[in-house]
């Protein structure tokens, strides 16, 4: 990730970190048999949507 941040803008690299949300949710479900509540999913959705918006706005000419 350090090399990726050195080679590309943060707005392009950051969305790849969102896979951590999916991984953490999966581990929580498999290991602890719990899923995040609705507020957590809503917050994750807002964060992901903002990241995608930034990527789209950064790549426009």
C-alpha cells in the first residue's frame, strides 16, 4: 500500500482499502457469528460512495 500511495493519488488508491470492510465483516461473521448493524452498513456505504465519487471526479478531464 505504501508503494501504491507513492505511485498514485490517494483518491485512486483509497477505495481499495474498502475491501477491509468486507473482510472484517466476513471474519466477524465466521468467527463471532455477528454481523454489523444497520448504522455500520450505512456508514460504510457513505464512505464507499464518497470514495467512488472522488475517483470519478479525479479522473474526469
